[in-house]
C-alpha cells in the first residue's frame, strides 16, 4: 500500500554515534492511521491503529541508534 503510511523519521549524527554519545539530532512523528500486518492466511492486510499507538514513536532513540550503527557497518 504505497503512500498509505508516513513513517517516523530519525536523524542521526554519525560522529556522535561513533564516539558513543547520544546521536539522534531530530525525530519526526509520522502519521499512523493504518498499519500493515501479516495475515495468518498469508499476505499482508491493513488495520486501523489505536489512537494511543498512533501518537507514539515506533522505536526508541536507542533502537534508532542501533539501526544507524548497523547501517554504517553495511
């Protein structure tokens, strides 16, 4: 469902990441009216997102930094 979901965005400063300091410079909350989940019968289906989940970031800053470390390694 291309364009149906706007993801959260995290901006990570690589020099701070390498030195072990907090590296997330900015984060932007995406719109999450629907989400895509695996269907038990195969494929993917969409479902509405509960309001309390829609207003939270999908991952923590620490998880964003860990993903950034992995991306730098690749």
